[in-house]
C-alpha cells in the first residue's frame, strides 16, 4: 500500500527490459546514436510536428533549463504559488536563469487568468526597477492532482502571447494529464499555445527519463549549450533514449497513465464511502487528497500504508476539523487494484 509518490515505484518491466537490451554493444555517445535519433522521431510523431527534444536526468533540470532557454536580464517567470518550480526546487530555476519566479494565485493549483494578468502588470516592460517578464509556466497535471482543460490552457496562452511571453508546461505528470483529458499531445500543447514542455517519464514508469521539448526547433538553437553547461548532456544518453523508446512504443506511456489514474479514482471511491475520511477535492489524475480522521491515521500507517501529510493549498475551500488532517496519496503504474481495495477496507 505505497501511496507516498509515483517516484517510489520502480521501472516498468518493458522499460527495464529495454535498458537491459541496449546495455550490450557500442553506440555513439552524447545523444548521437541511432537510438537517440529514432526516439527523437518518435517525439515528432506524438506531437504531430517537428519538435526539438533534449533528454535530461531530472524534472528539476527540465524546468530550470526550460526557464534558462527563455531567460532575459532581470527576467521574471510567472507560475502558480504552489508550482513545483517555485516551492520544491530549492531555487534551481533562479540559479540557472539569474532571474526570479513570481507566484500567482489560483484555485485548485491552477493559474487564474485574471491573477496572471494582474501579476504581469506589476512588471511594465520599460520600467527598469521591477525587472522584465520572461515566461509563464503551468503544471499539467498540477501539484494537487487537478488538470487544466484545453480552454484554460488557451486562456493562459492568450495572455502570455499578448505580453510576448513564451508558455512553458511542467509535464512531470504530462501523460496523466493527457490521459485524463483524453486529447492528443498536440492539442494539449502547441495547438493550445504551449511553447516548451518539460516532458516527464520518471513518474510514469521510467527509471530516470525526462526531456525538454521545444515545439518550435528554431527556438532551441542555443539549448545544446545551455544543457551542456548545466552538466545535463549525458555521454551515455542512449540509456535515456532506451527508456523513452519503450515508454512511447505502442502507447505504453498512456496505458500506464490510464492505469494510475484509474487506481486514483478507485481510491477516491473508497474515501467517499468511508466515514473516516472525505475528499478535499475531486481527483482528476493520479493524486488523491483525503482529509482523514486523526484517530485513523496511525492505524493506517501501522498497517503498512505509506502516504504523506499535506498542507491545504492556497484558496482551498476544504475546512479541516481539529480531529482531522489532510493527506496526499499518489498512485502509479505499479499500484494494484488489490492494494487499493485493501486500503479501502482498512479505511472503512
Ligand atoms: C510537478 C513536478 N515537477 C517537477 C518535479 C521535479 O522532478 P525531479 O524530482 O525529478 O527533479 C516534480 C517532482 O516531484 C513534480 O512533482
């Protein structure tokens, strides 16, 4: 009953098998192998256009280097107040850009267009003292398991466009968002105005595979040097390629995302049915946030359930009683229906 995080899960057997298969023999280094090139073409197919793909090792690297690609002197990038970039990356985006992140509010982990517009207005382009707007970033799936629908992405991208700002998507859980919306990768990104994606594989079945994807390869001309200087150009890049090769083949990435989303929905049904817990909000992907009776928490942990306590997010309408606590449960490709049901029985 491991619901601590999707990165507690190991690697999907097909990805482990691909890593083993590609471990033999020789391949040219630094992203130049046939396999690297083949996987780059696979990215073109899923995005339905020619994109520029750069493998990196962590989601933090993908986000920080994406921001670095659009950095400006005294640059300010706008993201949600609870975005991983601003809350959980120890200042890495600022470190790589020499710029700043500006927190923007919005309910349920999503940027509110009016709040974004107001935040940008505090940085008039010609006003030397405040700094200059550089980018807008959204997270799909958000840090609290909610999903931007296409209209919401378009509303944000229109504001970004109007201010001449590129739109970045932190897609550490890209596949979960896509599976939830049941749209194409093209629709959820460039067709809705997204320019750069941090494309995550690690949380959804890879061992360690992330990529920065530019929807317009012309905008990526300097990126090889940005990545190299950040020490993210892997000499044995073929092993990241080997993971993405299996991940993208025959829709494995969407299959694992659909599975983890379904496991979260099943977990949510158990929470709704229990007198000891309730949902803080409805899950839309693979994260569930139950408010649980304090008296029950130790019992669940004692029975082997792993999950984290969580702070109610900004603007959350959920009221927490003195005998309750908010928690976060994350499901993954490796979560089984049996363990979800076992947890449900304990919770009931
Ligand atoms: C939304 C989001 N973005 C980025 C990251 C960063 O990933 P990593 O821990 O690989 O740097 C995480 C990791 O938890 C995440 O949840």
